[in-house]
């Protein structure tokens, strides 16, 4: 009953799902990140911090940091140099995302309005993009 020869049977050369996704070249991706970062600098949305010291590994500390800059309710992206404590403390706050320098991408740079970067992260970003 499932033979393609019978009525109601299978299709011989049926459709196969295909992905139409295209990969963007690495140089084009890096250029997009460079231009997004320069746009953040030109619009005064990038803030370089010496380092992010939290008194305790708590979400309240990151909220206090954002409130000190009076950015409550804004979308904030925090870029650190592999600081897992800050990443864990910020992941429970709505509108705030913390990533390491290896996880920075063009979507996050365009989606979040304010950008906090530590000095060590700036050095790594310059090393990769320069």
C-alpha cells in the first residue's frame, strides 16, 4: 500500500528540505562590527570603564551600576574580558546583556542602545579588529 506504484502510495522523488542560508564573509562581519562600534562612539553611547568591581556577586550590584549612569529602562550591553561573575549577575535583568569579547556580534551592538566596555576588553577588541 505504500509503494509508489499503488494508488495512495508514496512519492518517488518527493521534496527535500533545503537551507537557503548564506554565510557572510569574515572580513565583512568584522567591518560591520567596526562600523557599529564607531557609530556608538559618534553618538556617545559607548562608555569605557576601568573595570567592573562588584562588592558581591549579586544582580543588585549590576542594577546599581546601571542606575548610577541613569540608564534604568534602557537596553544595555556590557562587554567584559571573560568576567563570568558579571555575566551571571546581569543575565536576570530585563534589557541587560553581558558578553565577553569573544561573544560580541553585530546584532547585539545594534539592538542595545548603551554599551559599557572595560579597558581590558577594549584592548582585546582592538587586537582582533585592527
